[in-house]
């Protein structure tokens, strides 16, 4: 089965998901690659569209063992009719739990036919030098694995006469999906150390949900914030931080208990 064009469709606040998808596309080799970035709020205004005669690689980060809630309505703007898809989730070295299965079910609902799936590791959103958790990942080994995954997908597709020959992939996970009750964290967000802030506006420009506005100070909508930490990791002067006692307790526990290196898992 010949695939000439690959579309990368991703929600990637800190850039790790985008990086892995690009490396998978490299492994596919010699195909035209188009990017559809669903990270910023402008994605909420995209017109619904149907994708045909291409392969789509979907990528999302894992939040609490599930697909990011912010990404779901943005992904639902796309429809297909048995268009081949690769589904990829990025998680911070703890576990991806039901996220890959949920992404599989979602893309099938939209008319795509997942031909392969992968769970890769990226630096945890709460990781820092004092609280390491998959710091610096995806690293060289992850990139190698992503390209090899792309090569495996290529071999699978080349061996098919048509999409009708594709069988369902078997993925880990459970239904109903793991419950994610964020009620205890719904008013928690990143904050700004005003004494460090230079009001450059980069944090506002990067926020996936438009939770940050710049006036005489930086104002954060605590309820809207999804704690992706894109603003924290990209603040050039270290003004953006997450310093809530409950979040710190959770983040410290995760860092302490999940240091053993997890490796990418692929399903073809």
C-alpha cells in the first residue's frame, strides 16, 4: 500500500510529543510530511475537515493516565473514512495507563484506522533539576526507537495491498478508563515571581488554553490552567513556577518512586 503524504497532528505544550512524531516520520522515509499543530488556542477555531488518501500520525501527552482533555475537542475536528493512522502518547516515566487505548478509541470514532501505536517517554512536566523525572527525554535512544518504529510502520504498510487488510492492533489499557478527578487541583496553576519577570509575554504566547494575560503584571486564570508547565519550562528568566504544597507533594512522590528508566513500547 503506497502512502505518499504523512500528516502529523499533535497537541504538544512542551514540544516532546512533536519531537517524537517528527522522528517517526523520519523513519517512514521519503514521504511528504505536513504538520497540524493543535497546541495553541487558535486550534479551537479550525474548521472541521476530512482527511483521505494519507497517513496521519496523532500524538498527545498523557495527563493522569488519559489523553489530555484539552486535546480531545481539537482532535474531533478531523474526520476520515478508514484512513490509516498511527497513534502515539508521551508520558513522564510513570505510566501511560489508558491513554493509548483512549486515543485508539477516539481516532476510530472519527473514522481513522489505527495501524500502529506507541508510548514514548518525555521529560515530566513537573520535573526540574531538584526533582528529576525523565529529564532530557526524549534522548538519543528514544529518537533511535522512534525512527525504528517509523521503519516498522513503513514495512507493514508496504506489505499491504489495501487498507482492508489491516487488522486491529492490541493495546494495553482498560475500559471504563481510569477516573481523573481534578477537583482538588482545579484552582491550582503556575504562578509568576514578579521580581524576576520582565513582562516579555512568552508565557502567554505559549499557553495552550490562553490562561495567561500580560498587563502591569502577569495574570493567570487558575481554573483554566492545565498545569502543562509550558510556561515554566520556557521562561528564560525563571519567573514562572509551580509552587503549591499539594502539587509539590505529588511531584516529589512521583520523582521519588519512578526513577527507573522506562523504555518506549510499540504495538504493530
